[in-house]
C-alpha cells in the first residue's frame, strides 16, 4: 500500500506509486549486426520530489559480471532527469529561466488534475533525461494506473556522443515490483530490444 504525503502536489498523485528508492537487477541484450551484446547489471533507481509539480529521477547501475571493458561491480550507466504531467503552461508556473510564476499555482487540487485525463483514461506525461556521455532525451507518453509507456520525441547528442536516435520505455508496478523495459535505435540499428529490469522498493 502506498501512503501519500500530505504535502504531495496534486499533479504528482498519478505518479505517486513511483516515489521512493528501488533496487534490483537487469540485463542488457542488444544485437548489433551479428553480434549480441549481453550482460547483467545491478540498479538503484530513485524518484523524489521537492514540493514542486515534477519528480526528480536518478538511476545508477553497475556491472554484475565481467565482460569486455567492464569489471564486476564497476559503474555502468548513470542518468538523471525529471518526470511530470504534460499540460498547458500557465502564468502561475515558474519560468522561463529564473522568472517566478505570476498569480496562483495552476492544477492545485485533485479536481483540476482530473480534468487533464486523456481519452484513454490516463494522463499524458513528459520525461526529460540526461546522460553524462553527451545524450539528452525528451520522452512523451502516458501513465494509466500503474503502467507508463514512453517514446522519444527528441534525442540530442553532442559531437562526441555515440550514435543514438530513438527509444521507447515501459514501466509497470506488478505485485509490488517495478518492472521496466527499454528499446533503443542506436549504432546503426533500428528500434529493438535493449534492456530490462526488475526492482523492489527499498524501505
């Protein structure tokens, strides 16, 4: 059972089942031409909030088995970002940059948030993720109960980043575990299976 913090912004209620620290394992299985790149990893994933209408996200993974270029226990991939409901901006929202909002904060109660439901009965969401090796991703998708489906709307890469053009992600809460799957189009390949994981909430 999830206990909601009384200070939780109304906009975060649909995302509230994500809040907390999760830990578990996963596997990478990605075919590049005739080569299959495969290894297991550990993962610690965190969703937090600071009273604003978005979730802070961090994911840290480490290798569980030796492979080419990776020792067991070595840091594998780190990413950070923000998750929020997708909705029109209002005068009361902060920004751009350091500008404060003007007037009352929008979507401050459950009734106004309910008005954001889409035709599928869920909520449209936006996720911004940044990777330290020069890749930034903007995902759009929807959350329907304890399931989230995302697809990249944009991928930005620095000149030094490896080729990476698109991705989809799926998250679901199944019997108290956070399950996820991540498909990517990278290194000249079309969109295909890349990695998945199974995490338990850390109390």
